[in-house]
């Protein structure tokens, strides 16, 4: 991230426990008021909370944290001569990190998100024929289970590599999109239990927001391209 390592963003040491990382994340999110971010009332707050979320997305997962720690250690221990051409070396390092993130995270993640985000409307249309039909309800439940598996796959892809600083805005929007999808699936799973269609409307709205964030991520990526 532009403000430093993920640990520095969260204000914890590299030896922090998982619980310390979670506590730091919750404290920072509460302090910076996420509601203000969603309303886009303060650009500085928006960027700060995006950095916090992107850092936590990497550090909360044990495997992605280990991968990040290895990269962090390598970057800090590798010889870094500073000849006159060193600015070019810095640019080259960023270009390599950018290419790796695009190849291993951005591209495969979008391949999963695209079909997933467009899948809800046909399911809701089918369910609307008779929301109380046991067969339709079972088909809807099976669909939600399949979505949960695809979401887990998307989250695993997102955690593969820390994003380079030049793609921080892209990564943060994708992070929010994944969060909205997770909330949407949780909401939709309540419908077969009580037949309250508010769960369907809320889930549909969260899917819509997730789709909007993905589009914002794609636009941010296009603008960041060399």
C-alpha cells in the first residue's frame, strides 16, 4: 500500500497475533466510520478505509499472510544498490508486481465474478413462478450453495497476492464487492426459512452493489493502465 506495509496500515507489528490483527482492524474501521465511505462524503476517509480493508484481507488469512510475509522479507533483505539508474529499477519492480497481480488475481477473479454476479436474476425469475413450491425452493437452495462455493473460490483468488500500490483502488473495490456478495448470500438463505420476500429484495440489492463495485474496479484498472 502507498502508506507502507499492511502491518503499518493496521498499526501492528509483524509478530502480531491473528486476534491482535482483528482487534486493530475493528478499531480502525470504527474510528474511520465506514458509513461515510459508502456515502463518499470524504475522499481521504474513503482511501484510508480502503487501505485498511485491503490490508486486513491479506493478513486475516493465514496462507495469504505467510505469502505476504515472504515477499515482505525478501524485499527488505535483498541487496538494493542505488546507482543512478535506481529509479528505473523501482519502476521495473512495480511493473513486475503489477503484472503478477493482474495475472494471478485480477484476471481470474473477474472470470469468477462475472458469471456469479449475473446469475441471480434468472433464479429469482424462476422462483417467482411459485415461491412456495418445494422443488423450486430446493433448486434455489442448490443455487445458493453453488454461489457460496464460487464465492469461496473468488476469496481464495483475491488472497493470493498483495496488490501493488498502483492498483490499490482496484483491489479495494473488489474487496468490497466480495463482502457485498457474502452478505447477499447470507440474506438470501433466510428466504426458504420464513418466506419473507424482504430477504430476496435485500439480497438482490447487495448483488447490484457488488456489480457496481466490480465495474468501478474495472474502470479504475483501465485508468491506471500505462
